[in-house]
C-alpha cells in the first residue's frame, strides 16, 4: 500500500460554450464532431459514442443552430444511413475547441499539483 | 435585433479533482465549503444551496474521506442542528480551488473569443 499523496488523483477540466440557454459546444459535442469526421455518418458516429440516433441528431442540430453556418452537413437524400461530414467551419471550430481544452489543461496543472498534495493516495472507505 | 456574434455566449469552465472513483472536489463541493464557512452549519449550508441534508452530508463525507485531514469539522454532539466549520486544511483547499478556477477562467478567455466569433447572436429556433 502506497502513501503517495494523491496517487489516484486526476484533474477533469471541462469547458462548455453556452449560447443563451443552449450548450453550443462542449466535450460531448466535440467528440461527436470528431466521430462524424472519422465515420462520415451521423448514425455511425452516435453509435460509436453509445448515443441514440435521436440524441445524436439533437446535438448536431443544436450546434448547427448556434453557429453562423452549420458545422455538419449531410448529403442529399440524407436518410439515417446518409453520409455526413464536417463543413470547413465545423473543422475549424473543432480544432479551436481542442486547442482551448489543451490550454485549459495546461493552465490547471500547477493548481492541480497544489491540491493534490493534500489528497490521500486513495479515498477512505465510506462507512 | 442585434447581429453581434456570440452576443449571448458564455464560457462555463468546470474543474473537478477526482480521486479514484470519487469526485474529491468540484464546483458544487467548493460552493458547499464556502456556504459552511458562511453559515457555520452543514444543514443551513445545504439548504442555502437547495440540497437535501442527506446529499449535503454525503458531499462533506466524500471530501473528508479524500483529503488527508477532514475539510469540515462538526462540533461535539453534532446533531442536524449542530455547528460546523472549515478546518485550516478546508480553508486552504477552498482558496486553492478558487485560485485554480480563476486560472482556468483566465486561460480560456483567448480560446473563447476565437470560438465566439463563429457563433450567432442567439441560437436559431429549433424546428
């Protein structure tokens, strides 16, 4: 058994961009954009992330309604199996969000180390 | 009607410190520490934040089990109405977490501005 402070500690920074009441972009939507870019399909991307088609489509719709131009475009006749891809703006926004995540992760390292030294190696058992 | 890009946009950065499977500290727990410091009572702090006593107590217990020393101590005979306060470590951890939040907020500003210029002033209506 180790006594290293904060041995099992991890920092989980999360950045959401809100537009009025909507979440325009966050970790889940960014992962979805990435999955659409990789799979070329909204349904395949949703499946990859373990989401229902309805939920997947709602996330895409929210992003498309929040940005000046759609981030995702579907090919004509786009039924469930239809193709989808990121627009140029979609690719740009995804890159910018990943950069933002990296900047936040870097900026939080020092503070995390300060907190970590006060943590146990692992939590005490709940009673 | 304005066309200012991202007029209604806000960034919501959130930092959680995990220890194994537990959330040792996050925005809700930090607010709870602050409320306990202000009210001098776990139940009053929970009420202030709209949480059940049970949930409030569980959050306190999780923090106390994750850190090397408890962050919150209750006065002897501590029934529901009993007094509570932050330990010196509790105050220190709260301050460090607020600093971390501020650092993350500062570090995310530039990236937020990059994203914001791609946003509408407000979302299109869902169809």
